[in-house]
């Protein structure tokens, strides 16, 4: 089966998740094409399934992902497709944080007109070693509030890789069943 994965990333965690999905799917003999939304990704037309992911920064998803979805909306709404959202809020123990991300995702889908078959949420990472001084302070304050690590001497990854693997394998299984 031919699967397209398009992603938007700000600090690289969404790209890492997309690459992991690619590895899992290629191990199942699928033909996978992966593309950054900022680099002219291919049309979803020639694919049986499409996965699109974006990370949350400053209360929104990357504009390149929105532009891609709107440019290919008619095709996407006819394909078996899924959206995966990556954010630190999902790692939080605060339910309001989860609800805020879900609302942001619903707003994104409503604004673009896309109706994916599935939506999945993955926790991201704190990339303290990549932040400038001010961003490091802000992210440390947010992490403290949400129960994340405040050790700024290293990066902290919160992505549940087993959850990512289960999601992508189930998605492909559903795609195979819907194609038959």
C-alpha cells in the first residue's frame, strides 16, 4: 500500500515521529513517502492513505500544514486520512490542557474543511538545549506548572513510541479493510 506522511515541525519532534512512522510502515512492506510541509510535498492523489502531522507552537499549527491541507482538500476528504497533533500539553496531568489542544485541533479542522478519519495526539519534547535564554525560561515555567522536567541541562522526550506504533499500525489496518 502507498502511504503519504506530511508533517510540519518547529523543533524537530514531529519530524522524528513521522520518521518513526515511516520505519514502522516500511517494516510492513508498505511504500511510504514522507515530506516536510514546507518543502513542496507531493499531492495525496496517488496514495491509498495519508497521515498529516503538525506541532503546536504559540497556540497554533504550522501554516505550511494548513496551506497543504487547503490546497489538497478535495482529495484528502476522499482518502483514508489521519491527523496527528504533537504538543507538550498532552504530557500534562492537567485535563484543561488536553481540552485546549483538542479545541485547537477542532478549530484547525473546521478552518481548513478537512475531515480526517482519525485524530491522534502525541506528547512532544522539551528541547532545552536548542532554546535561547528567554525561550528556555518560558518553557521551564510552563514545564514546572504542568509537572514536566525543569532540568534545562538536557532535552526531555515525552513521546510514547508504543502509542505511535499502535496508532500507525491500526490506521494502516483500517486502510486495508476500507480498500477491500
